[in-house]
C-alpha cells in the first residue's frame, strides 16, 4: 500500500517486470493510472492533462525510471481528496509488463490520546 497527502502533488511508485522473462523493465514508455474507489469520483480515472476525472481509462502521468525496474510518477494535487481511497497501476506501452495494482490511502498522522489519571 502507498499513501498520499491531500492538497499537494504526490510521487507514487511502481515496479515493472517483463512477462516474457521476469526481468525488470528499465526502458520504454510507462504510464501511470489512478482510479478512485470511494468518494464522488468512485470508479473513475484521474486525467492529468486537465486535472479532471473520466469514466474511461486516462493517464495520471508519465513514469520515470529510477533503477532496476523501479518507476515513479508525480501525480497532481488535484487528484487527491481527503478520505478517498485509490488504486494505482502502471503500464509499459508495448504491453510487455505483468499487470499489478496497489491501494493508495491517505497518510493520516493525527492521533489523539485521551487519558484520565485517578489517585
């Protein structure tokens, strides 16, 4: 699972391996996709070209190869809404990859602890 912070762009990651031999995909064109699975855009893909949501598959951004098949993509702040859960996946343009998706949830760090001391 990956996390996001609402109100800012977030960099997410995907590891791509080739169907043919299981080797890391280290070159080519990789596109990231983000689907809301809850909230008002549930079932829709984020479209980075105009920061909107679409009922059909749309690109959330282009991947950048980091090393050894590890890819990253910065997804615009407009995609992220507090309380919404998403699914992220990436595709290599020649369909050489093994399909894989991952849940993306909000990074919530506020914790309130209440206690009562009695003597």
